[in-house]
């Protein structure tokens, strides 16, 4: 069986700076994969290329066998990839419910259905009580939840999460982990997550890909990866695991 | 149909519906208690309410700042007037040509801007440039009168909606109908996918795109809807004033006047453009009248007044008059 997401030789240069270099990995259907690495390793840049924020300098991205390299972000969303932004981008002037409804309109033709779907997602993420507040009034952890809610609203096959647990308290992290677990087990949602919070990574990921200076330095199951000397050297050692 | 009606009223409190009904009734009856002068002021107020609503679609809903909406007013005014004067085609038919021409201009500007990612201040400059180029074009377009102007025959006759010839009261009700329809149309838009998508684009284009929105397409739609709506203000203008001068109709001052209502009333709101247009037009006239009455006939006092209103709103009521007023009156929606 081919993987849901296949990334091959993905590369990006920003005016000479090689931010991502020849990165290849798979995200099998129904799995949770983590992309980790130190600051500036090129994780977000990988996401941006997968999600169509900008085209790669080189390499290909396939979703369910279909080549989606270089498509626009909206086309990629419609193809089934939902993404969050590390630097959150709420629709500040809209209410929390409206924010998520915009996402849900990707999956539902009718506005009433989209609003219902949004309500469901908001309940799942514990934002329901704040549904009528403008997004601008949310705290950062809530904005991160809103990012997740909006992306989930689009009804993705694959969810890309960029540091959505950053800034959450440990109990909040555990709640969020439980939500992703549940989504993954119940709906078969496939997840690729970038995360510095190792507690969340270890609780969720079946596979880990480690980036450093834009290159893949390790890949495999969590137990092996966290013992990998190269990984300990450049990343996890510093995190004082 | 009934579903659409239900959606129009969704989330609106009964109090707000009653208030809206009262405002509409007052506007319906206003001519009965107005003299000719007051009626002319109300007609101008409705004209700005309508045009402001049209502009609001582009800026208030979709976040695209146009400072050249006089372009759409102008080309539509000329189109309808030319059809009528040159070819005897009445405005009920000519208006479709006017709508088409204005939308075509909107589509060209939108295409150039959005295809080449011109946005913000540069987009606003592009809209000004187009209005200016078109003004220059019409200045030299001698077949349509050039800079000397283009005129419709002034006729004193009973109201005829087909040819839009008639007394001021006819123009009042035409403008009132347009304003009411535009209000309902915009309400419908905001209660639909299109409205949600426009708001999303206004708030954050990149996030909007990541949620599956074809940003280019929806921005094009905003420009085309807005220019098409604005064109009817142009048709009205031609037949109400009976004279068109490129110098005036395409001027930037006209574009600015047109956007003051929605800014002062409340950008992106439905009632703001109407409220803003009335507040500005009526108050500015009152101020002028009072000054004239007390012996100060100062040219340009209206513009100064507009400027003051704008300053007051920008500093103290950045959301415009309507959102806080709505809260004060207890007209906020239920959810
Ligand atoms: N749009 C851009 N233009 C120029 N350089 C960029 C751009 N985006 C990222 N970079 C650079 O590319 C490198 C990789 O950045 P990226 O954001 O992908 O890192 P990251 O792994 O997500 O880091 P972090 O953990 O801090 O989020 C960095 O050196 C960054 O400065
Ligand atoms: Mg990052």
C-alpha cells in the first residue's frame, strides 16, 4: 500500500539559503508522524511546501498517489490537507464560530451544515463556550485551538499541525493529545505534526522524522530515534529530556 | 425562497426588525412632509447610502480599498445616457449596458491587480489611476460631448419609470427602492458562503487560502459585484442631473465622498453605509444652511465638515457610528 503522503527530495532555497534540502519521508494512511528538529531546521518550510503556501525549489509531494506539487494552497486544502499556522492567523474580526465555519464551508455546500460541523469541532476542542466571542479576544492557547478547529473544519484526510501545543500547560497538552488520539482512532485521521513538546510527540507519534539544517538526520520509530546519537547531539540533548 | 427569507432574518432580534421597519416606513412617508428642498437633500442622502453600500461590498466585506469608485458611476452614467440620447433606448434597458460596462471595468482592474498581487495602498492607487485615465479619455471623447459635457433634455412631465423622466419625488422613490434592495442583497450575501469567504479574505488572505478559498476568484467577485451595484447609482445620476461632465463625475473628490458614509457609519456593516450617508448629508446641509442664515457663506464648508466627521470617527469611534449605536439601542442579534 502506498502512503497517504509521499514527500520526495523536497528542497527549498531562500536567496541562496538552503532551508530544506532533499527531504523525503512517508506518512502512511491513518498514522501520526512527528517532524522534529531544532529551531530553524526547516520544519515549517516543509509544511509550507506541502500545503502550497509556496512551491518547492525541487522535489515532489504526493497525496494518495496524486501529484500535488506546486498546487495553490486552496487547491491543496480541497485535495484533503488541512494545516495550522505556527504564527497563528485567526480571522480577528470574526467570531470563533464564524472562523471555524469558514473552514467547514470547504466540506459542506450548505451554510447551515457548515455551521453545525463547526459547532461539533468547537465542542471537541473546548471552544464552544467562547463561540460568540471575536477571535481577537482569545488568549494564545485558545488561538492555537482555533487554528486546529478551523483546519479540522475543512474535513481533511491529512492534518498538518505546526506547534499547536506550544504555550499550553501540561494538562492542556494532555487534553489536546487526547483529542488527536481520539480523532485518529475514531475517524482514521492521518496527522503530521511539528512539535517541540516531546511529551506530546512521544504520546502521539508512531514515527518521527528529525530535521537539522534542512536535512533529514534520522527517521523511524520513537524509541530508536530518541536514542540516536546524532539526534541527541543536535536536538534532544539540548532539551534535557 | 422561504428558506432564503428565513436566512435573511436569522440572528436578527425582533427589536431590530421592528426598528428597521420603522426606519423604512419613515423613509416611505418622508416625502409627504418634505418640501422640495428637503426632498432634494434626502435624495442625495439615499444616493450616497446606495453607492456607499455598493462600495462597502468591496472594502467593508472583502477588504479591497477602492478610491476610484467614481469610475463606475461615471462610465455607467455615460453608458445609460448615451443609449438614451443617441439611440432612444430607455434606461430600463440601457441600465443593463451600464451594469455591463461598469463590471467590465471592475473586472479589468481586479484582474490586473489580483493576478499580479497588487494590494493595499498600491491597489488603491491603481483604482485612482483608472478613474483618472477614464476621465481623460472622456474629456477627448467628443462624440459624447468631450470636456464640454453630455446632456439629457430636461423635461417637465409626469413620472415615467421606463425613461426615468419625472419629478424629484419619482427619483426619491427609485433611490429608496434601490437602497432597500441593496440592503437586502448585501444581507443575503453576508448570510452566504460568499460573505463568509469575503470576510475571511478581508481578515487574513493567507489563512483564507489555506482553508480552501480561491482568493483570486472571490476578490474578483467582490469587485464585479461592487462595480455592478455602483453602476446603478451612475444611471440614476445621469437621469437625475441631466448633465455629465468628465471633470466632475470621474473626479477623485466624488470617489471620496462616496466612501465617507460607510466609513463613518461602520465599515463592513449593513446599516452603517445608510446611517453614515444620512448623518453626513443631512448634517452637512444643516451646517451650510445655518452658516448661510447667519451670514457666513463660506465655500468649501461642506468638505471641512466631512473632514471633521471623519477625524472624529477615526479617533473616537474607529468602528464607525453604527456598531456602538446598535449596542446602545439594544439591537444586537440573538444567537
Ligand atoms: N519566507 C522565508 N524567507 C526567507 N527565509 C526563510 C523564510 N522562511 C523560513 N526561512 C528560513 O529558513 C530556515 C528554516 O526556517 P523554518 O521556519 O522552516 O524553521 P523551523 O524548523 O520551523 O523552526 P522553528 O522550530 O523555529 O519554527 C530558517 O533559517 C529561516 O530563517
Ligand atoms: Mg517552525
